[in-house]
C-alpha cells in the first residue's frame, strides 16, 4: 500500500511542472479550451499580442517504404501576455485557430 501511495505521489509531482490549465481574471476562470472571445470578455485586452503561422501534421510511412503520406495543416497561432501588476505573475496564453491551448506563468508583473 505504501508503494502505491508513493507512486501516486511521484506522478502528482511530475505533473506539477507542466503548463497551467487555468488562471483567474478577477473572479472569472480562464482555462484551456476557451475561445479568444471568451478570454477577451473575462480579462479584457492583453498587454502584448503576436500572431504567427504554424504547421501541424504527420508523416505516415509504410514499414517497407512502399507508401509515404504527408499531411500538414496551417494553423494561426496567437500569443497574448497579460500583466496583472506586481502582486501577480504575468500570464502567457497560446491560441491555435482561436482556441486556448497553453497557459504559462511568467515573471512578476509591474
């Protein structure tokens, strides 16, 4: 039983260092999967905005090399940064085609 609890503890700690799944704007929760318009309604305009084009896809290859298929899709990536002041960490949001995919804590705001 102790080994199982220890293993669960390690799994929990291993997940702590990953990107956050949510943060608060006032009393409103912003979370992965929200649309850009929802985030704008909850938090207002970000301090910084950037837009770039990315590609996602895969290459399928037959084990014997007889068939090779490449499928790529162009995606629009928006990066927003919110600065909530010196008492909170800045938040970096990454959207792919308008959907929030990643939230990261940055340094303290100003």
